[in-house]
C-alpha cells in the first residue's frame, strides 16, 4: 500500500478541440488501466492554453469532468489535470482530481500568467488543495505556480507535489531547475507534466516532464518532443525514513500567508 505508481502523460494537444483531446487521452489511459495508481495530464488538457474561456468553458458537471470520473473508474486509478471551468459568472483554470469511487476535488490556479494575459480572462484561486490517496498526501498545483516558492511551501502538509503545465520551450531551463528546487526545499517528491508541440498561437512546448525525489534525484525525464506515458513507483516508507534521518522541515521558518 505504501507504493504509489504515478504515470506522467506527455502529449501534444489539439488546439481548442476538447473532443479530440478526450479521445486521445482515453486511448492512453486505457493502456494504463491496472498498471498505475495516478495518471497526470497537462494543464488545460482539453484545449491547450487558450484565452477563449467564454467559448470553451465547461461546468463542473460537464462532459470532461464526467469523462474523468468514468476514466478513473475504468482504469482503477486517480486522474488529474486542469481545464477551463465556468462558475458563478467567472472562469477558472481549474485542476480536477478524480479518483475511483470518490467525489472529485478541485484546485483553481492561484498564479495567473500575466505575460500571456491569463489574468484578464480568468479568476485566481485562493486555496491550496491537499488530497490523501494510498497513504500519500498530495498537493497539486498548476504551471506558473511553480515560480512561487511561498505558495508551494511544505509546512508538513504533503508528501508529493504535482505541477500540470503548458510551459513554453524558451523557458525550459527554468522549468527543469525549479522542479528540482521545489523537491529539495520541501523534502518531497515532485512530478511535473508538460505538453509538447505548438499551440494555436504558435508557441512551442518542449515537454521535459519529470519526476524528482526528495534528494533531487531525477527518477524520470521524458525528453523534448517525446509523446508517451511513463510510470514511476514511489515508496512513502523511503520518503519518511529520509525525512527522519535528515529533518530539514523541522527547522523551516514559520509564517502566515495572506491571500
């Protein structure tokens, strides 16, 4: 039970085409059925990083969330990724967590990518999410959140930090560096899944999806433009033993974050 198998799914996305993207990921998830416990999909996995929420947004009871719930039941694995959600007249870049037999959980992206004008089209989230799953406490965040260590800071709440992303290729070194930094400073495992290919605005994405352990060791790295899923096994016992022998978090600064 202490072993968690996570599958990072690196793929190109069909621009603003939810049905095509769901069909593609259905095939990928079908191949993973019975072989993994957690499937990670990229940010805005049904559309790409679109600034057209009025045209593309779904509701939390819409087609994609129902697809995620059905996929979790069929594969026997939790599945997570973000999509465009409309709620109470606002639009959110919302991560949805769906696991077999349980209610969904959600996280709205806190840090909206100003340089891409995301803040002009979406509302920012105000609360982090931590879910308990197979003895692991998991904190899922979204793309640009990676740049903000205070928001990602582990105060003993989680063991696995996730980032689902559409991270452009020109800043790939930032992505690779910060994934390792977040693992080291938070004494946790970090998994980051990024898309590949070119989107409808001509922006290139390199992939570079990675899993990094609490020591900073790279457990998995899907290389540039590599479209496939890779599964990594993680041991909560090993993580707990490392934290016990080298208790960095016991000396961490205390603070209260004002949102």
